[in-house]
């Protein structure tokens, strides 16, 4: 962005030089700049018919403008929002309940900034009224990007239904960009307040801060960007754009039955992408959480955002009391070899890297019992066309159980690209597939985020980057043994590290977590979650002291 400004300045200086030379030698006349003429605008109210003269109640209107000599068109609405269209066609969603007449100003722009405008009136019916529970969830809270969650920010194809399908931001990976210190407040009076830095308002309010956005599209904000201000360009991202707190308006509509958050003007959330400033509410089922998606102004990507209204750092560790005390199964690896009557090896690279674009080839040689520990080692070595080897073992068909407490005492591998996991899959996996079978990730870790432990559930509607999970920070995961636990009951699933709770899921009768599951241990390399692999990586191991399963006393 700074380079663009520099190029513009150089061009301006050269232009002044040319004009100066021209003036010295002869008179120079510019051609006359004329405004666009014959501006006309037609409107199509979606669903309009003889029986429904004001539309189908969705509030959607398609505008078509044309003018001689026009280069682009702008639509300005009564609530302060606006939209542009180079071909003159623009679709807008009105949200005021009832049948209302709206006045829209249409501007046709020609060369040199010349313009012609005309007002257009359209009468539209809106019957949608947001659910009371959605309004209650939104208003009066400070929302922020859920930086600690995998996939809290990312992108995918326009119209895609898989969250963060093409790129999923790892936890806290956008720190220092101007995103995480922003706060978003949906007020009861319909105003939307964007605080661009929530860390500088103590003891007095400071409206200044920075924001994060897409190159070129962020020019719509009218903010300056220079290295002197701390603003930088990183590929297609513009980081730490100086900006101030502002207020716009917000409404909820439901085009095509899809709950949608509409912001006026240049109001935005998380990462400025231009467009129509509307955000589809993809999921609001999790308490204090929203998953949103929006198409950028280039029509290039759908951008995904996970918001939370939980107070940052407010969650205290819960006092944990188990309801399962009877040891029913244990692997302590003291026999000197892996018990293959219990553990099955899964070899190869699966389909598309086990569905995650993983880079390792699983063998039977990378898992061994050493000094009373199970050791699974990922190595940088060639095998069957892959550059890394590792092992993956399961208890499928040999040991499966429903409900209980699983404890694993383990030391984790290290190195960028490593991805160890202690996890479980539903025993009906072969019949119903994933994620319908359900998945319980007791412990996941990635070497690219060394001190973060993940506990996650995958199931229909909440899988991949949209999974239901939590994280906690743990020091020394690769140098010391820690206790990784899940307590699983018909009522809840609780994740713990060293007996401290960091995530709880409320189980229900219609979830997949009410059947037998089997255990899986593996170390993957790279892939969608493991990320970039350190070119200097040689080998590292997941070391497990023991795994125990407890159930209730009969």
C-alpha cells in the first residue's frame, strides 16, 4: 500500500514537470470533461407479483442503472450504507419491518470525477423479524475475534459451506496485525460500535488504534498508511492501519432464510474486505460464540470469522471431581514390546494425507516400546514417495468402550510441522463415515505453536475448522511429562491438562458421543493443522508413559 502511494507521488511530480515545460513553450488546452448523461434506473423487488406487489417479504431489491459516459455507479441508502457497481447492477437487502418507501440516491461517475445523480424511490415489504434469542445474544456485549481458537479467521471459495476450507489461521497467529485488540458492540438502539484498540482506554478513553485489511480494498476506509505509522504491507494483507473508533448501524435480515448481519457504511468485523458489509451468521449454537462469513469486494473469497463475547482471561480453572474411579483398562508398556493383540497399525498415507494433506507415510517401524514407554517417532526420511515417516496405531475392534475417564501421561515431540494426537473415533466409523461417527481429540499439539494444547470434538455441523474445542497454555510439553485427560459422560465431555479443566461440552442424546469409541495414537507431519515443516527437521517422538481408562463402580 505504501508502494502504491509512493508511485502516485512520483507520477504527480512528473506530471507537474511536464505541465511546467508545456506552459513555458505554448498554451495547452484540456478537452472538456462532461458528466454522464441520460441516467436511468430500474428496480426489481424480489418476489414481486400481482398478489405481492411489494415483494416476497425478503426486502431484497435489484437495481440497474445506465448512463451515457458513465464509468461506475454508486448507490447511497438512507441508513448511510452505500455500494458501488461498475456495470450498474447492485442488489440491496432492506431490513425495516413492514411495507416502507425507501429513497435511494444513484450516482453515475464519469471521467475526472464528473458525476450525475438521481433519487429513486422503491416500496418494499419486509416480514422477517430476528429471533429474540439472537438479539439477546448479540446486544450489550463486547465481542472480539476468538484468537485462541483454530480457524478463528480464514478463507474459502465464494458460496462454500466448509469453514476456512482454503486457509485456517492457527491460534493467535495474527497477533500484532491490528485485529485482536478490536471490540465490536451491538447496541440495543441499532448502533454498532467498533473500538479499534481496547487496550488503551485506561484510565481515559483513547479512540485511536489500528485495524487489519485487504490490500486496495482498505483504501475505502480513507486511512493513510506509512511505515512511519507502523503500517506495513505483507503480501495481500495490510497490517496496523491507523484508524479511530467509529459508530455505524446494524440490522439482521434473512435473505433466502439465512440469518445475516448487516452493517452500514464501511462498518466491518475483524479484517476489512469491502463488499456489501454483510455477514452470514453461519453458526450461533455455541454459547458466547458466533461464526460469520462474508464475501469480499473483489468477489474472490468468502472470509470466515469466529467471535466470542467471553471476557478475555476471565475463565478460572474449575475444581474437578471425577465420577469414574474403577480402572477397567491400562497400557503401561512395561512388557518390552507393543501388544499387537490390542494395537493395530494403520500404514500408508491414507486418502489425501488422511484427509488432512499430511506429509508422512505411516509404517510399522516407527512405534516401539523403550524403557517402559511407548515411543512413536516422526522422521525425515524417504518412504514410498513421501519425505517423512511415522506410525499410527489404534484399538479398533480390540478395545472399545462408552463413557469413562481416559488418562494419558505423555511427553510431546517438538519441531515446526509436528502434529501428535491422542484421540478417539466412534466405532461405527466404517458405516457412517466422518464426522458423523464423532471424534474426541483428548490431546492435539502442533510444533508451530509449542505451548498450546488443544482438546476438540468433531461431529456433523462442527468439524474441521468449525470444530468444538478449547485450548490451554502449558509450559514444557516436550521436555516434561504431563497428564492429558478427558472425562466423558452422557451429560458432558470435559478436557483437562494436569487435572485442570480448560474446555467443557454439554453432551446430549442426539450427539454421536453416546456409543462405543476406540483409541488412536499417532504423530503426523504438516497438513492442514500441522502447518509448515521446518526444513531442518530430522526426528522427534511422542513418548507415552501410560494410558488408563476408568469407569463407574457398579
